[in-house]
């Protein structure tokens, strides 16, 4: 049985939780007294990179903590205050000493978001030769009312490899 290897790329501990960047998702784990105070109703959380719209950092002030907030594609990207951020399930608080690690985490997550959105779609397969005689026959059948427009369009797309 082949199992995909999930690799821990970055792990950063904040004031009210720990964020782990894996190859395909981020994990937010809650532990400690501050997490129990601010995140009592929110437990651990996994968010797929492909489901993220963005990441935002609020810098810490002289007397306040900063935070990193993850915006899922189905979430509301409105600005939030520190008080609301402290209880938000998609947010982890950090202090000024932890800023560098969280800034690096944000950069790496943004790179992964861009990579996840940049899908390489192969061009559609085009038949080696197009049978124009058959196209003409189908066109005549359509004009005579022997086949419907939907059938004509479907057959034409199939013959052209679309």
C-alpha cells in the first residue's frame, strides 16, 4: 500500500497555539493556558493549502500581541480587531520575539497558495486528422432536421477533438 508522505516544513509556536506547515495543509494546535482562555470552544484545526485565499499578519505593538490569520476560500476576509482575533479559530497570537518566525511562515504559505493555484492543464487532444466529409454529412443531416442542434454540436465537438 502506497502512502503519501506528509512532510513537516515549518513549525512555529505562538501564544495561544502552534502552527505547523505541512506539504499540503496547515495545522493549528491549541495547548497551554492562553489557548484555554482564548480558544475554549475552538480545538485543533487543519486547513488545506488549496482551500486558502490568503494569510495576514498583524504586527505586534509595544503593549499588544500580533497575530497571523488564515483566510479560507469560504471565509469572510473582513478585518478584525485583536480582541476578535484572540478567539478566532483561524488565528494564532504571537509576541514581538516570535514575529520573524511567523513572517517566514506567512511567506512560505503564500508561496504554496500560489503554487496550488497554478495548475498546469494539458491542451486537449486533437485528432490526427479531421474527417471533413463526415462533418459535411452531419451538417446536411442537421439542415434536413434529421438530427437536433444538440446532437449536431456534440458530434461536431467530438470530431474536432473539443
